[in-house]
């Protein structure tokens, strides 16, 4: 991802988490917000959040990221991108690696007909946000 902040390891994590999101949307239960932590050696763990409102679960995932000792963290959820042509469904990922001053927000737009998830276009960087890592 030339020109996009973050290193190759962070970009690989983002793509893996976006792929997880797209695959999860095809399941009956859909995509639960998740925190993915990655060590310096590339080992990943995932923690799913459920049983609360979306914003509450995403907040809990951000708090988990803040307490993490991992080298890289990513949070994903099913969200919306708002643009000139209205809202579009998207898998959202906010990710950060140690040494970065800010977290990065990525999105993969998709359509869903109730049975099939179809990614729309390519994933992209949509924003920078405050640091998640403590």
C-alpha cells in the first residue's frame, strides 16, 4: 500500500482482518466487532465482542487495544461510510502498530444480498484517529 502510513506488517494485518470481516458477513450471525492482536513474530489472537450495542462493543475493543502489549492491533466491525451519494455498507478496520503516533482507519465497501457478500472496489485508508495503544 504505497503512500499509506504504517509498515508492511501492519498492512498485512489490515488485509487479513478485512478478509475476516468479509467472510464473517456471509455467516448467519454476521460480523461481531473484534480485536485482533499481533505479536512481533506475527502470532495473532482474536477477541470477539457481543451482547451489546455496536458502539459499546467497539468502545470495549478500543479499551482492549489500549491495554494490549501487542506489537500491532486492529479492530473490525460492520459499519457505514457516508458520502455524497449516501451511506454505503463497509467493513471498518482501525489499526495501529507500536511507534505510530495515530491509528489508521481502513474500509472495504461491500454489497450483501442476504446470502452473498460482494466486495465493492478496493479497500482504502479513510482517516487517521487518536492513538489506541497505551
